[in-house]
């Protein structure tokens, strides 16, 4: 039982990942879909950071006092993923604004119905 509780960060990742996925597939609102994708992205970032942390490890500074280091690559990758995620979110929200101007709604079902009527 203590092994399961000792990995609470992975349980948080699973919860956030499933929450983001549920919001993504259950909602027809385009803004809610973007929020679900952001929650999912955050959970992946937490997963990578959790895997990169070494218990008792320090920053990779070469010194005789330190013998155990945490790997810096997951942190760098997640920092890049955060920047890409913010840019992607901005583009998605800009597209949603344009869709709202063109169709008058941001509900997926209503947009598809309007497209079917036009054809």
C-alpha cells in the first residue's frame, strides 16, 4: 500500500490526464476543448518532470561534494513544450474567434449543422 501512496505524483498525472481527455471528448464547445488540451499537456509535463527527478540529486554542477545528479533534459524539454503550448493555445483561440465571427457560434454540433446546410 505504501508503494502506491509513495507515487502520488503519478496518480496526480493520471487524474489530470484523464480529466483533460474527458473534457476534450465530452464537450462540443471549442474553448472547452482547448482547455482540455491544456490540462492534458500539463499532465504530460508533470510526468516528464516526475521521471527526471532523482531523489537526493542536485543540479549537474561538477564538484567533489556532489555525487548524485538530476538529469536536466526533462526540464529543458518541458520548458520548450510550455512555450509551444502557449503559442498553440493562442493560435487556437484566435481561430475560435474567427470561427465565431464566421458562424456565430463556437459549438461544434452547430457549426457542423451550418456546414451541412450550406452544401
